[in-house]
């Protein structure tokens, strides 16, 4: 069975990529006239600039989540150093395999004297916390009443069960058991006795909520650059964005969730927003996201060089 899974894994990934690209291309073909008719003037450029700044702040917040995880496990790192490492490695998630940003963070932490077990667990725990935050925000859409709980009851149940599983999985008892297993597996008896989590990671979870809130706000400003959004639609946009972002995180396929996020967001929002404008906004937001990550990496490198000179 394992050999079969290894053989079909590459085809499964390319199947997902191909399916999402086909869906996006078909949607673009169906709404081409709306897309080509878009014009961006000075006021719209300002909204896109605001979206870029907010998205950059979101990545800083995400870096803080990773740092707070390491500090919860009492790792000897500074906040500035941790943020520099996080922002520098962020762009590596677009490389084939979608694991090189994790490898970069693990490698940097161990070179700085941190625990290999904690480094390995931190790159798993950070996306789990952000996944929990995405589910919390997505579920708020049903409590606000923008989706029909009756027609989408299976999605609602799946989200509730997933959130419960993630919140249970990040409990200190579970994480400490994982830490002991990792330490013994790597032959580090000292780690298994001294490295542990003393309390529930509420602070990193709050940071993850802040990250998703900022990311969703950046997407909202990107939409505003192309179309008017009613105040009553804000909760809908943030909830749909969070669920689409979560699917881009967990569904295997293109690095960085490219294609999966856009297809999911289009499916969730096209009933309430103009599909052609929505397609353009999703393309612009992907560009804004990459520019924000590149800017964050550049600022991290510049601050690191300045710190070394001083």
C-alpha cells in the first residue's frame, strides 16, 4: 500500500494543479469581458498600496507566532533574530516541494543552538495554529448568518470537527508527548526531560488570529480597489477568505497554495460578488502577497546587515 501511495503521489499533486488551473481558466474565459474592462486609477492604486502594507504586517505577525512558539519552549533566541529568519525563509515556500521554508527555519534554529526537536515541532505547530485561527474566522460566517447552515451543513460539521481536532492536538499534554517521542527518536535524552510546554499556547493562537485577520483585511482592500463592498459583506469576505486560505494550506498541490486558494475563494464568493472583478482581485491579491513576502525578506536582510555592522 505504501509503495502504491508513493507512486501515485506525484500524479495526485499534478491532478490537483491541473484541475484548479482548468477551473480558473474556464472562469476567466466566461468572464473575460469584465476582466479586460478593469481600469485602475490613482485612488485604486492607493487602496492596493494599503493592501500591500497590511499584508506585510500580516507576515510580521505570522513571524511573531513562530517566535512565540519557540519562546514557549524556552529556546535561546531573540525576537529580532527570529523575525529575520522567518521573513527570509518565507519566499522558499514557492519552491517545488513546499517544505524548503520549514527546512530553512529548522536549520537556522539548530545552528543558533536551539533544539532540533523543538525546531521540527515549531514548523508543524505554527500552521496548525493558523489553521485553527482560519477555522474560527470561517465559522464566524455561519454565526453571522451569511451562509445557510441548512444547505452547507456538511461543511459546517466538517469545520467544527476539524477545529476541535486541531485545538485538541495543540494541547500541552499532546505536544509534550510528541516532544518526548521526537527527542527519543533523535537520541536526545536531555531534550525529552527538559524541553516541554507548560501551558496552552493561547498567545500564539491569538497571534494566528491576528495574522488571518490582517491577511483578510489586505484581501478586502484589494477587493475595494476594484468594486464597492457593503459593510454587511465584510464578515462574508473575511470568512470566505479564511476558509479558502485554509484549503490552500492543507490541500497538496501547488507551492504556496497557488491556484487552490483562488479556486476556493472564487467558488465561495462568486454568488455574491461579480465573478470577473473577483477573478481580477484574486490575481492582484496574489501579486500583492508575493510583493509583501519579497519586501519582508528584503527588509530582514537589510536589518540583519545593519545589525552586523553595528
